[in-house]
C-alpha cells in the first residue's frame, strides 16, 4: 500500500517510533539484577573437611527469590586482624544464589609450610562484607583446643562442595 506524500508522518516521529520499538522489543535487553541477599534470609554453615587444616563453608538462600551475595566469602578468625584471602585473587563482585539453593567455599586455615601459627577460639563467616556473619566455635569445627591459623585463604563461592574443594586444591598446592 502506498501512502500519499501529504498523508505521511514527520520523519522524526517515525524514527522515534522505530527506536522505541527497538528498545522495548530487543531480546538483548538485560533483566534487572537480583537484589542483595538479606542476612536474615541466609543460612550459613561451617564444618571441618576431611583434609587437615581445611574447612568447608556454605550459604543457603532461604528466601523465596534469587538474590546476590559477594563472590568472596568473608572469613574472620577470632579477634585476629584481617580476613582469609581469596583464591584466585580478585575483588568483590556479585554471586547469584537462586531461591532455595546453596553455594559452597573451601577454606585453608593453616599454610602447610607455616613456621608460625595462632590459635583462635572461633571463626566467623559472612556471605557479604556488610553482614555480621555467624560465629562457629572451635569445638564445632573439630578443634576443641582451638583453630590453628596462619595465612588463611578461601575460595570464591561455587555451586558444589566438590568444585570448592577442587578450587582450593588448585590454588594452594
């Protein structure tokens, strides 16, 4: 069908319509990022591993929708200064946890080559640096006489315990 020239719409209006359609119908338009997980919606766990000087930590999203935590768990030992360092190196970033799903990380508390160590009565684990975290006593961690720590490292969060263990082994051997 041909539209007579006198009935045509202004070019700027036609371009505006075309751009608006492209912007709303674009399949590449990104969905909004999930919100940061609320600490009250998370369950934090920590347990000794089958390898000496290592622990397993986890976080479960108990809320009804996906949310994000920091990709590096925050692990603090007693009253010592500093955190377990992430392996691989890297800064903060989002890690998406689906509703009802869990993420896992592995922690090495004591460098096997260490000639020094500290002994603490607890460790605290948080899924985000803005959270207070949950404390776990030494006895719960399988070390009634205290948790031995020197140059601790933690993996980033992973989708399974096996993946977290493999990452710790890969970066600390």
